[in-house]
């Protein structure tokens, strides 16, 4: 049946994380989804907020309204990580743009680490089978006409070949820590031009020094390049 990669960005001016990253251009909010139960329609995920301290404190006060449950995992001053549980209904009610992937694809999609940046939610999904592009765009248009979303931009939709990905063709040569950092860096746009995240961002996510992140990436890159050209 094959796999399809879907990459898009979506904005809801009513949603606090969109508002936060739009008002604070250097701020980013990283989302790592741990699980989504299609029967109960409840998602569990980690939220890492990278932004100015005062706006971040104001944003944290809103999480009681955004999710059913949340607990502090880490606060380093310039990065705050929360463990959250939210129902799809709550996500819809608060105009969370991340709800679109769960509504449309359900638990049949693998949601990669995603990013709120400059007012948009940037998503990357791996979906079983082909995606009906016209139907998906009609659904997003309905969300915009209904006032839930303000904008939707499809970045890429294409076949996904695991053997061509880092975690397929090269993972046997990488240590678990190297693979984890490299996969996250790739998913969050570290290798984009311009970069969506920095070494400092990755350092805050993993709770290690900037030098340690750089060393793991450099070692992983060397292994991947060496195997590719061997």
C-alpha cells in the first residue's frame, strides 16, 4: 500500500500558541506527540516553549483552558517543557490547528515533531496509503470558512520511502543518542534554509549542552556521509 509524507503549515489567529509566536518572532513552541487514542480521541504530548520569560509565563496561565491535564517537566529559564493530555473536543473548542491532523487522519498517521513558529503550526505526517489531496484541501477550506483556521499552506505531499530516510538506511551505524538528535533536528527543520531551529533549541529540548548536541550531530553526519559514499 505504501506510505505518504504530508507536510503543511496552518494558522489560527484565535489560538494562544499561534498568537504567542506571532507576537514574539523569535519564540518557538515544539510539540512531540507521545500517543493518540482513536477510540477515546485523547492525545498525549510534550510541549516545549522557547521564548521570552514574561510572555511565556502569561502563556502558561492559559494551559488550564487549552488541555485537560498538564504538568511541568522542566524549566530552565529560557525553555519550559510540559507534559499534556488533551481531548480532540478540547482542541477543537480552542481552535488548536494541530487538531486537523487528528480529525482528518486519526490514529492512522505518524505525527512527527511539530513546531509553532511565527503564528503558524508546522506539521509533518507519515500516512498509510495515498492521500486524497482534493478532499483534504476541501476539509481545510471548510475549517477556514467556519472560522477555525485563517490560512493553510501545503508544503509537500509525496511518497515516503523508509529506506531513503536516516532511520532506515543508516540507523544501524548510529548510536541511539545520535539517531534521536539527528531525527529530531531533521524533523524540526534544522537542515532547512533558513533553519527553523538552532543548536540552542535542540540543546534545550534534550537537556544537554550545545556542544554535546553539535558533537552528536557531527558524528552522525560523518557516519551517514561515509556510508553513502563508501
